[in-house]
């Protein structure tokens, strides 16, 4: 099970994601790059469809889908996933019964999450 903690994103992370999107050749105009990356994380990790995501956030699904199609085969997507994992924005929680703040901030969780990203 993946845990998404978007509250851990800082302003420097927004800049990093924007640079990675520009490096991949995609410069969003209508939505910020980080918002698109959040939607893609929900799609990839939580296995939600584009239409379900767009219905939840009340935006058309086409920009999300186009962004994903342009970035899915590029190494920048893996860089983004690794970056968010190291920043503890995304974490893979394997059959853990007791979850506390110390567990969520542990390096063991980061290493396990990086291994799961490689499996994706």
C-alpha cells in the first residue's frame, strides 16, 4: 500500500519538479507542473483512472493524460518518483500494523519505497 503525504512538499520541491518537467520537454501552461505530478502519482500508485481523478478535482482529464503520455517513457518520471520518495512524500507501507511518526520518518521506509519504485 502506498502512502501519499502531499503536505511534505516544500517550495524548493515545486522548483525541482518544474525543472524536471522542462527537461523532459513538457511545459504545462494551464496547470502547475507539481499539480500534474500529484495527479500522476495518484494514477500510478493508487491505480485510479484519469476520469476518476478528474471527477474528484473537477478539472478535465485531458491535460493529465497528455502529461502522463509525454513523460511515462522518460527517465525524468523515475527521477521524480525517487525524489518524492527521498523527501518522504510517497512511501510504501508493507503490511505494517503499527504506524507512527518515527516509522514514517525512518530511513528503512525510504529504502523499502525505493525498492518498490524499481519494481514499478
